[in-house]
């Protein structure tokens, strides 16, 4: 069993194109022995965003703190603490923080095998 | 894309033996289109617990609010908001709330195929 506070896990600045003011921690991943899915904690700073993109794999998201915008094909959706978001594979999506406070959420993905 | 507050999802009282004062919501599961892993939100009331057991699949846990005890082979571990717990498959574990406030956490499991 591994137990630790999520802030003890190294912070990564994703370098993918279109990622802006985003920090990520891979809190439960290969290194910890996970074999099926990966838990990441994201922080998007005010004015930050992920790219508007799609991919084959899904996202399972839980909003930890703050508010933000999740964009889908139909437009913008405001989300708040305690909201849950399921983004199926192949669906276009973007996470944006237009506010003035950091926005934190958990985002899980299947392990790429 | 599905977006909703976790409290909008139906609450289930697990009926498994050894489960005491526990409520569960399957917030992202088969019904939502998940194919690889399931997100559940648990609330353990004061004095409640899950059974001390093991199984083939892993748990990926994030503590949302409150404090509680996670038991492993070596004994009791106190956890608090923001702690992350990885329980590998086949490892004995139990979740207990000896406090006087509800304890909430996310617990993900792989889909049983």
C-alpha cells in the first residue's frame, strides 16, 4: 500500500502544444505499481488551458477545488467543486480556467498498453 | 460528455458482509459509458467501516474530506483530505471511520470483464 499527500508527488509541466499554465502530478501510475489506469491531479492557473483536442481514450474527472470551463462539441460548460465529468474516447474537449483562482481536478486515463 | 455533481448520482448502501455505515455512489460506471475503470465516491459515517479483506483487483483512492483509518498488513494508517492511497491487488485492506464526522473518498477499480 502506498499512502501520501498528492502534493508530495513531483509536479510536471506538460510540454504538449496548446497546454498553457498547467501543472500535473501523476499520483498513482506505473511507478506505484498501477497496471490498468493512471490517476493524475491537474492544476490550471488563472488564464490557463489544455488544448482543444480528442484522442482514443476516455477521461474520468472529479473537480477538487475552484471553478473552470470544460468545452465540448456543443460549447462551454462551467464546472465547480464536486462535479464529475466523463469524456468518452474520441470526443473533443478542452479544460480552461478563465477565473482568478487556481482550478484543481483529478483526471484518470486508462494505461496505454 | 456527461457533467453532474456527484451528489446527483443515486446513493447505494452496499450489502456485502462486514460493511457498516457506508454509502457509495458509482459516479462514472458502465451506465455512463465507461469501459475500463469505475469511479465511486464513498461516505463512511462515524463508527463505520468496510470489511478487512483482499481481492484480485487494485484500488486507487483520493481522500476528499474528513479523516479516517486505512488498515493494511502492518496496521493502521491515518489519512486526511488530499491523501492518495494505492492498494495493489491481493493486498489486505480496510477503511474505518473512528471519528465523529463523515469521511468521504473516491475509490476507483478496474472494470470486471
